[in-house]
């Protein structure tokens, strides 16, 4: 005879429902904060939910359902968030659905990915030197400052990422 499993008792279901409601509220709050910082609210809602959900990954369809969002907005936001390094795609062999998960360290992944943006921005700014005339000193000064800033910031990102990794190592892996 199988052991009694009380995971489906009314109290356990209520606790699960309450925790899921709180997870969704967390995602909404995260989205609002994200929006106040100038980013799309849906991006923040998705990252917030992926960070707090119990499951290791979720399909885009289920994510849309949980967040009460359209499939299109979830698709656009997940694409942006993957490109930025905040979330990861997850592949289920034999399943054609799109699945996503939060990176264990979305902030470190973002920091590393942002360097690619800085390099592309610097290259674009430097293209301006081909357009600006040699006698356009004000234009060239603005371009030089932009290019140098992107170079400096990319170098600082490497330093920050190294310091972040050292900080994580000091605090230990099992800490919350």
C-alpha cells in the first residue's frame, strides 16, 4: 500500500495558491520598478516571474497565461531579455515550444552582455569620424568623447564583473 500523500490537502492547495499569487504580485511589482527605470514593463514582469517561479523553466504560452499577457508581448519581451542576457532559452528535446528560465545570475550575465552593446555603440560613433570633416573640431570632439566613454565603460565593466565574481565567491555558494 502506498504511503499517504498530503500534498493535495485543502490547506496545502491554499498555501500553493497563496504563494503563486504572491509570485505574480512580485512579478507585477518588478515590472513597475523596471518601467520606472525606463525599460518596458513587460520585460520586468517576465524577469520578475522567472526569478521567483518554483519551476526550472516555463513555456512562453504558460508565461503569457500566468502574466495575463498577449503571446506577442511575451515574444517581444523574451527576445529582448535573451539578447540582453537577463534570461535564457531552455530546450526540451522533441518539444517545439519555446521555454525560458532565469539565469542564476542575470545581473552578471547582463553586465557581460552589455559590453557587446558598448562595443557596437563605439564602432558606430567611430564611423562618424569618416563623415566629419577634419576642420569640424566640435563634431570630432563629441565623437572622440563618445568613443572614449564607450571604451572606458567597457573596461570598467570587465573590472566590475571580476569584482562581482569575487564578491560571490566570498559570500559562498549556498547563501541566499
